[in-house]
């Protein structure tokens, strides 16, 4: 079998790397959108501990400080599987730990294949409800599972190394589809029963899980989804990892198998519209004084001393607009110079794409005005929270760029036309809690599997 890096091209720009991963040439399956039942692996509270203490937000929302807090709690927190490097451990160690937790009974495999209904609520109000299952992987050319952002090689290699070592999908990606059909009735019918799991986490949300094992319900879901298509709301790098693993296993002659699908939460956006937040930037090596001096050459600049007033002005400003922070003053950038804007935007993209705030940020501000390389070291991201981004910039002596959220219709329209919004443009939520349901790719856990591991 090839090494982890051998089948992932390196040195490519994000756009070309995304095309290689998402657009891998394959025969068209003609099967449409599929979400298959599987035997979920779940924590056993009596052994592992309270579910609020062993689950976590998605891995890419966990910074170093949050990871250390989770690790300090000890025990069976899934951070020890999903982010082992935070504890200075290898991915091989994480895979061994997963199998040890199965042997010890901290994790257990459900007896029957199931679809799982997941719900997130705040103060009795349902914010999100959808189905967790194994989504069939499709080439982008089939128009079934649509990405809307590019991916970078580094995070895909990282997740592929972990997925290979664990031989498991450790957290679901987040998909949206326009439904309102029979699948939604199956979901709401299951949610009317007593939940399998219910707990309130430190994110302020109550998380609930139900299990659907009835084959007739599975058939109703399959029939309803067949002609639908789904948008990747969150988890582009993980979906790209699913595709890379699938391509590797097929190239190795392994044929069809569990690697032809990946763990996903599928939400009917007509029933439970998602929240779309912004992803703010922090440029730690760009001093605020230098940033604003250069920005004044192509933007109108309005200064604010009060953060609340500045954020309100940003929300009301004509697009594109940005708020710069990092020193004692906040600077609102509006009305970019039309000639500078026209020169900076890639001509191959549609007019709708060129109007996106994140496109203007990447090409006019970050690329042309500031000449900052598009790397993870030079550009950090903060989901949703502008105050946290501004505070991080002040700690590092760098510059924060606060954005308005993109419009959902723009994201859907861009994806539907085969384009992708710039990387880190959207923060859809609420995101599914990591650790509620895992999916094994190897032999199912159980007495026979445990005995086989002992014999090895």
C-alpha cells in the first residue's frame, strides 16, 4: 500500500489540489445522494464518564489552549483520539488507544446498523436536527456532493494519516440539502421518542441522539434522498480525506468497501436553516499601523474607538467592507477603488464570485495591498467571534480583519455553478458534536474482534 504522502500531490495551489481531490475521474455511479445505516461506535458513560466531558467541538475549532483544557480533564475525552499531537502523541498511538477503549468497554459498537438522529438545542429551541449516516462518496462531476471551498494539502495529509492509523471516521462532516420530504418526517418522528442520549455541554447547547434501526425507515430515507444533492457546509478537508482514502484503497486493489462512504451529518436546510457566520482573519506578522497605512491607498477609512459601534457600522456598510483591529483604534474599510479592485480580481471567475467579501479580501487586501503569503503561518482564522480575533491580534502585535458573513444564496449559487468560494469563507453551524458517534472502517468491534486482537 502507498505511503500516506505518495498519493497526495504536493506543491499545488489550493484550487488545483481541490480539483485533483474532488474531481478525481471515476465512472459515474448514477446512484444519487446516499446516506447508509452503519453500526455506530459510542461512548459508554458508565465506563468512559459523562458524555459532556468526553465529547468536544470539531477538531478545527480547537486551539492549543482548548486542547490542553480537554486533556487536563484526563479520562476518555475524544481529543486523545482526534488531536493526539496536542498530547505529544503519534497517530499510531491514537489508533491503539481507540482499540484499547473498545476492548475495555469505554466504547461499544451498536448491535444493529442504524441511522442516527442528532439534535442541538438551546433553551428548548431546536437549532439543528439531522441524520448521521455513511454518505456515499461522489466525484464532483456527478453534482451530488458539492464542495464550496478549496482545500490545502497539509490538513488533508494530516487527517488521512489519522484516519489510516485509527481505521475509523472519528467525527462527521456537515452536509446541507433542500428537502422537506419523507426523510424529514422520519427524522421528526424519531425525535418525538425518548432520546438514546441527552446532555448539556459547555457550549451551552443540549445535544440529543436517537437511533433508527427499522429497515423500512432506512428505505424511506433512501428513496427520498435519491434525487437530491448536498452542499458541504463544514468538513471540506475531511471529505477530501474520504476521497483520498477511497482512491488509495481502490488503487491498492481492495475493491468496494466502507471506504466508499464517510461519516456525515445531513441536515434538511428547509426544515432547520443553518446559521452562517463569518471566519475572521488574524495576520500576526502584519503590524496594524502598516496595515492601515497601505489600506488607505485603496479604501475609504473610518475610525472607531468603541468596538460595538464599529461592529454595527460594519454590519450596515455596503459590501465589500472590512474592520481592522489590533491597536487601540478600529478601522472600517469601505468603498474600494474600482480600478484597483478590477486589477486584483481573477478574470476567470464569475461576477458574483468577484463581489464576495472574502474574494476581495484575499486578492485585493491580502494579496495586492499587503503582499502577505496565503499560508497557515501567515494567516490565522477565528470562527464567528470578532472580539476573540481582535484580542488575538492585540496579543500578537498583528492585525485582525473582521468580516460580515457571506449570504447563503451566494454560497449556494457559486457552488451550483461549479465554482468555490475562497477558502475559509463560511462558518455554518451549529456544527455536530465530536464523539457522539464514531464509524469503524475495519472489522466491527465485538467479542470475536477483541479475541482476534488479543491473539495478534
